[in-house]
């Protein structure tokens, strides 16, 4: 299910539907207690990329909407530590 959610996130992102992609990736990464879980495929990297694109406030709002909870600290830490890496992925 996590891989399917990650793929739906990538599809939404390819269709320029970043807010929807963000929701799918949140669903993906919240299926497991561990973050990032190796079983979530591209979900964590996509979440970091979308956070850089949309901003942390968009992530906080979407996370609250999808899970009913605030963004956990390990997720915030991952997003912060991977912001440079995601910038390099987007650079041609």
C-alpha cells in the first residue's frame, strides 16, 4: 500500500498537483511507525522535495488534515536534513 501511495504521489506531482502529491506522500510515510521506513519507497524523499516546493506550513496543514496530528519531530528533522539533497535532485 505504501508503494502505491508513493506512486500516486509521483503521478500527482507529474500532473502539477503538488498539494495532492503531498497528501499521498503523507499517507505513504505514516503507514509505519519508523520514519523514514525503507518500505515507503520514494515517499520520504518526495515529502522533502514537496516541502521545499510548497513550504513547511503547507506540510503542517496537510499533515494535520490527513492524520489529525501535528508533524512529528523525526519528520521535521528529516525534511531539514534533506533540503540540500532535494535541491540537487531538481537541478538539471
